[in-house]
C-alpha cells in the first residue's frame, strides 16, 4: 500500500483548520448586541482576529498532540533522541507569517479607526454642567468645568460626516462617582443619556476630579474623560433600547458603582422626553427638591396636617387668633 505524502496530509489539515477557524470566528457570540454604526466595524475587526487566533490555536495544539503520539518514547527504547540543530526554512516561515499577520491587522485597525472618526475629532465648545438627576432636578452642583475648552481628542465625525454639525450635542461630565449629562440647546440636565435612534450624536466629555472612561459596550465605543482636557465621542445609535454606561477607568473606591444608562428612543419618543424634561426642570429649584418650613405661614405649615389633627378651617382660624 502506497504511503500518503506528507504534503497531501498538510494540505488536508490546512483546509480543515481554515474551514473550522472561519466558521467559529464568524459565528461566535462573544460580543453583545450591536447598537451603533461603529459596532459592525469593531466586530468585523474582532472576528478577523478571532479567526486567526482559532487557526493558530488549532495548528499549534494539533502539532503538539501529533508529536506527543508520533515521537513518544517506546517501551525499551533508551537511546537518545534524534539531534536536531535547526531548520532555516521553518524559522523563516514562522517569523514571516506572524509578521505579515501583525502588519495586516495593523493596517486594518487603522482603517477601522479612521472610519469611526478617530483621526478627525471635532472642535466644538465644551460647556459647563450644573445639576444632576435621572429625569428631573434633584440637587445643585458647583460648576467647575471650563466653557471654552476645545475638544480635539477622541472619536469625531466619520469621513462621511466630516464638516457637518452633529444632530445632537450633549456635554458629559464625569465625577466620583456619577455621569452628568447636559443638553446645552434645551437646558436639560440629567443623570442618564437620552438620544434618538439614527441621530448623529456628539458627546463633549470632561472630568471634574480624576480620569474616568465613558464606555457603552453595545456601541463598541470607549473614551476617557480627562480633568482639564476636553475629549469627544461621536456616534450614531441604530437600535432602540436601554444600554449600560460603564466607567472603564479605575477612579476610586466606588468605581464599580459608577454606572448609568443610555436610552435610545424613536424620534417621537425622544421629542416627548425632551418636552417632559423641560417642563420638569422649569420648576423652581426649592419647590422641585423640598419646601422650607421657615418660609411658610402658620396656615400653610399646618394645612397638610388638618385631617390628621381632626380640625377644620374654622378651628384652625381660632388657633391662629
């Protein structure tokens, strides 16, 4: 029986490894749902790297297993192993192939970064922030951020939208341990980010105290917020839903709790949220937060307790006399 050439076995093994690695690399479920225009770019690059990693793993581990079986020590064989001083073609091969892979991935990653807008961050004013809450005013904060800093670091407009004003601009301030979102054109300040689906959104980021990192896994976007240096993050959300916003930079003892969410609305829902938030935040701060008893008259102070005390307005009037 004729022995099958090693070159044929190598060809068959290469085909099998290629098919398996491509299938696993392109059908993995390691990443969360895609919810921005930038997400498919990042996922495509990740899938390519994962495909290459699977192929290398199968080749290396498969070779080890084959060698373990083929070159195992046989019973009674106490002779030395075959002396191997080196193989120049093999050394060139395993040096050249990784070099080509690394260079190729480097060029690919630069192209992805450029398509995401990494080479062209904007230069829009970065406004200060004042108050924080989930959907309405809860408390006041000192304004310590600069209002004239230029955002020239981060993810800006993509090549297709360069030179165009963003549809929505939001100023974002990170502090220990919260994110504050200010909508400068509508006067709304909130503790969670609301954006319409399909809109070109620009976030102007700053930090009040230490370095924070604004990360939305479903958007595949992450950008540091730096004290004294404005940064920018521009994106287009493509899927309606609520997604976590995580601080990805260790910023103190309660870093793990520095979380909020980004709510992606339909355009109609966003307009409704905008209108409701403007009405809520148009209230007087003191009335929105609490009532100061010292500023109330006796009647106003006792009025909420009339029913519990079992008195009526006539009795209350006599008490006041």
